[in-house]
C-alpha cells in the first residue's frame, strides 16, 4: 500500500546514529549497524522509543553514505561510527508505504519522479561526489523483530524541501 505524497511541517529532532559508507544493495549492512546503535542505548539504559530511521546523506549510485539512527533526547556516548545530529526543522514531502523493504527502491524512485513532475525541490545539492541531502529519511514504524509479516512493515519517506 502506498499513500499519496503530502507536504508536512516538522520540528527539529535530535538523534544518534551509526554512519557508514555502503554500496547498493546494502541490506545486509543494516542489522549490524542497528545492533551497534541499540547496544550503545542499552549500555546507558536509554530509551529506544524514538523514531528508527535510515538517513541518506550522500547518494552517488551505487555508493551511498547513510546513517542508521534513532531520535532521542538521551545522552549516548559516541564511539567508532557513532554520530549525533539534529534532523532539521522545515517542510518535508512525506509518503507512506506498507510492504517488504524490497519495494522501497521503487517507492523512492516514484517520489523523486513525483517531485520532478510537480516542480517540488528537495533541500539537496549536486556535487562531484554525488547528491548531498539536508535530510532524506526512511522512517520505520515497525521492523522484522516487531512484525514478522513483511506485508505489514510500515515505512514513511521524508525528504526535506528547499525553503
């Protein structure tokens, strides 16, 4: 299931994440990054009730820089690949998808195509190293641990728009 794109206003949100450079397809690299992230939260007894996401910082297919993160107000000690940041406030285009993660590449392509057709511009810059985004997110409302049926996995795409 796929919703139509809509424009939403979001407030800033602090987060902690594992930053990594990956090559598409990169699905096998996500579970170890999330294990690393969750272990850091667990080590200090921090809540994991924030929004779980992948943030796409730079895309130069097939190479990407991503962050596997969780929004939080807790202080998490950083080490290794861990970073902290703030998801910026502003207008975002939002689209929700329910189904297996394999469909997300197509869903992302559809949202990019919709933006081109409607003259909607992402807060991004083309650089020699690829497209760099202010905030391009896949937010996971559940996951294979919470919901074993992939047809019920719910993901929201959020792409920050130019001001």
